[in-house]
């Protein structure tokens, strides 16, 4: 029988504002590198980082719960001027945070 996948728990945020700014900048760079740079990418990255910041301020450390919150809140964002969707953005946030923690995305810890 398969083992359930363990949740990814983020370490407590020591410098939440800097962490959120890092996420916004890194996500913005990632979005610009995947296709052509677009002005909307900055707004997407800012919005995702705001959701991340708010979730962490509320004490959420479970990466899965944070990603679901990002998907849910970005469903109201107008992606019509973008190559992306809320799911791509949330997955990118997950990948960036796991990479920062030293967790391989394809294989777990």
C-alpha cells in the first residue's frame, strides 16, 4: 500500500515582509522568463505575494493550504492579458518555495 504524502510545512516566518518581497520578485522573474515579459506579470506576482503574506500572518505554515488560498483568491483575477492562470501561478509559488527550502519538486525530501 502507498504511503500518504507528508505535508510540506514552512518554517516559521522570521522576516515575513522580506520573505513576501522575495516571493514577489522571484515569481515576477519566473513569469517573465517562461514566456515574454508582460506588464501584467508584475500585478500577478504582487497579488500572489499578498495572499502568501496574509496567510502567513494568520499563522498558516502548511504549503498546501497556502497554495489553495492562492488559487482561490486568484480566481477573481483577470488573466485575459496573460499566458498564465491561477493554477500555473500557484504551482510556481509552490515550486519556488520548495526550491528555497531545498526540497526537490519531483521527488520530495
